[in-house]
C-alpha cells in the first residue's frame, strides 16, 4: 500500500523540522514545503542522515505569494493522487522588523504569508484531501494570544496601510484570523472526511545561531525565555499526534495546546458573525472561497 502523504510548510527549521522527522518516522511521505531552497535542502539532508529510510522531499513555495502557491500545488498534483495531512506551520514573525513591507503582489507580507497563503493553499488542495480516507488540516496559532485578549482583526485595515505598523500586532492579528478560519472551515467541511483543527504553540526554544540579525538585548531576552520554554521536538509531538493518531481521526473544529488538551478561545474568535465578516474580507483576497460563503 502506498504511503500517506503530509505537507508541512516552513519545515526547514524549528518545530516544522522536528515534525517532519517525526511524521516521516511514522511511515508518511513528507513534503518539506520551504521558501528557502538552501535551508530546505540542508534540512532534507539532515533528515536523511538521521534515518536513510525516511521518505521526504523538498518543494519550494512562498506562502506569501499566490503565484508561488499555485505553482507548488500544480507540481504536487502532477506527482500525487491524494493528500492526507496539511500542516500550516510557516509564518513570518521577525521581531526586528520595524516598518510595514509589501510583497511583489502588493500585499502586506505578514497578512499575506500567515493568513491569506494558508487559506489559498488549502482551497487549492481540498480536492486532494478529499481523496484521503481521513484528510487532516492543521493550522497553527500562538499562546501569545492570551496576552492580547482584546485583539481583533481590523476589517478595514488588516494590512496596516493607515495605522502605525507593529510586527507584534500584525503577527497576532494573522494568528487569530487563522483560528477563526479553522472554525469556519471545520463547519464547512463537517459532512466530509476532512478534519480541521488548530494547535496553540507555547514558548519554544529557538536556535539563536540561526538569527544573527537579533540585537544583543533580544538575544538576552530569548535566552531568559528559553529557561521556561519547551524544545521544538516536544512541541512537534503535538503536531505529529494530530497528524497521525487514530484517536483523533474524527475530531474537528477544536483548539489544542502542547499537552494535546483542548483549550478554549475568546468570545470574539468564536462569534459566527465575526467569523463570517473575516471570511468575507478574506474572500476579497482569495476569491476562490467566495462560493463557500
């Protein structure tokens, strides 16, 4: 029987890399969907060195660009008959970024890569997930949302064109948008074999050697945080659990922490009217979902 297939975006480092190792270890064929070819190839080589029997391949995609996502999906469909697991791990959160930036398609980069990209990629891959006996979609949010209890998606200016840009607010806005999208998509797919859940990532140790751009102060901050942080390998176990475990095969529309325990989200994120308004806004950027609204 052919292997099940799992796509993990941003799989070249951190939690994504560890999840790729673990899911491949479960006998899945894992596609490392990475933006940087050099780093992606290095990760591929490292995984193969750890276990020469691992079934992994590298595919290049920039989640912030529609053209790149479309090219990636076309390539995937040309080589595969189905998709079993899609993990939206990739995200932009460069704490050194001070100014708003746009990609070549004219969209603010954080909003494009962290929210719009996953929505567009998912929509293009739904037909492949439908071919699986139990297609699974995992979105990723952050425990940091707890520190932003009143944060909402700015439906009038999600790209910070008018208000002052803040990388922190841009990132957490994209993450609450992904959580609300998870609830919406799970409801939409409730009569299918596809499940949709979200994972809340807690504080995770980062490899400071991979971030030479950080100031000495920020390196010190992260070194202090590391004392209370878990390893990427530990956090990845939650990804792997919800990607492969039979015990969660029929669970959908839920939000889980690093202990695989269901957690609640704030009232705003669960408000059906607010969710609908978000998805209407999202459909202005991703018209492919308009038919589902």
